[in-house]
C-alpha cells in the first residue's frame, strides 16, 4: 500500500481576542494556501504520490488547487495528487476532529500535517489515534507546533512517511494532560491546563492574568508564547523528559515573573509555588469553583460539588521529529542523487 499524507489546515485559527489585545497579525487564507503548497511540493520531492486534505469553505482549497494547476500548465510535476475527505463542512472545530478521525480510520495515512495553533493540534490529536502529527504554526499561541519553514516540515514528513527513516528516529513520543469532570470522558491538553476564577464564557482565550490560579504543563519552555511560558521561566521541563510542572499562581504573591502570554503581550504574574508533575499522578484543583482552560482556551466550568481530576500521561501520541529526520537525512545522504566524494 502506497503511503499517503493527510493535510488539516484550519482556516480560522489565530482569530481570538489575544490578537486584538496584543500586536499579532492573522495568517491570511492565501498565506495558508501557500504554506500547504510548500509542504506538498516537499512531500512530492520525497516520493509521496498522494495527499488527502480536509475540505473547508474559506478558500484554502481553491488557492491550493489553482497553484497545482498552474504548475501542471507549465509542465511541472511538483505536487502529489490531491483529494479531499468526503465529509460535511460546518466551519467549526468539529471539522478538524472529524477529519482526524477519518484519516486515522483510512489505514493508509502515514502522517498528518497540521496548520494551526495549539487548539487545532489538540483537536487533531484527539482523533488521530496512532497516526503521527507534523505541526506548522499558524495560530495565535503556538507553543506545541514548533516554528519552522513548512518546506522543511514537508520534507521530514515525506521522508518519514515513505519509510526512509527508521521509526525510532522519525517519530517522537509526546505528553498530554487529561482533565475529567465528575468521571466524564477526559478532555485533553497538549501543552497546558489552567485553572482560572472566571466562571463566565466571555472570550474563550485567556489573557486576564489576575484570574489565573493554577497551571499544569506537559513541558515548560522559556522560548514559547502562552501559559507554558510562565512555567518555562521558572523551571524548564523539556518535551522529551518524563512528567511536567505544576504552578500555583496568586496576584499578590511576592515572586513575580514577566511572561509572554500572547504575541506582544508580556504580563507580570505572581508565583506562589511550583513543583514537578509526575506522570500518572491524579491531582485536584485547590480552587473550589471556576473555569478550566485547555491550551489557552476555556473549555470546562466547575462548581464546588463537582470533582475535577487532572492527570499527565507520558507517551500519549506521536509527532514527526523534524530535526531528527533531517539530521538522519543528511548523515545518510537521503536527498543526495549521486555519491559524495570527500575532498
């Protein structure tokens, strides 16, 4: 069976309130389409002959198809054959979830390239099962998808999908946090879970730091934007090491950290305490009632009579390890067409 690569491009990522209160620009539809075209061209250069894309109504697909047709008109065979999933389009996050489930069920999708921010990647991981994900940052907060030229992400995904790189090198294990409310099936976060005092929806995205009370992260990186940046500036925890970090926040705490919680938005936040978060341990919030934000967006609300359980899971899903794949490709001359002779 010839491997295919899935493409899930969220047309509405990077449109939350943090874009208004900070100094960030949204990625336009034409730009998203050009990112898809660059990734597709890289896939084809690695031998991937077919890609399957999530349909949408915002115009990404139209731009992509026109780009492919222009190349064909010039006699260029630069792109894989592109088809679209047979699914309804709602214009909501359910499209992303459904597309991920369909790609996982197809059985011939070797990897999924995702365009979006933390929320988009969380939706994909919730449905993709064992299919590895390759992330491209086009959201507001992009702590989970690493910032990298899409052509390189496409090359690494293509090499991994074609089996040219051993799986133990090509794919990395990733952590997630599960949040259960009164024993219901858990919701997941890929980067962070924040407990906030707000119990109204308003804007789903977090940006009012005075409401922050507790933070649980899968990794703590001082180079990222968002809630994980708070933890990263206190005690870094890598993506590859076991466990995460738990932080208690308080507006009046003596310890203060200036953290980039959104693009162009650096806020001073009070830190009361922090501790390592071991995998498998079940924790409950100290706050009696409030809201739970998953990867920066409010998703759950709880009252004093409800039971909230938070648990970090190691080795929860796979991603394409772009850096490792490209290093292997260089060492093994995977993209070199003739033998190299040392000078």
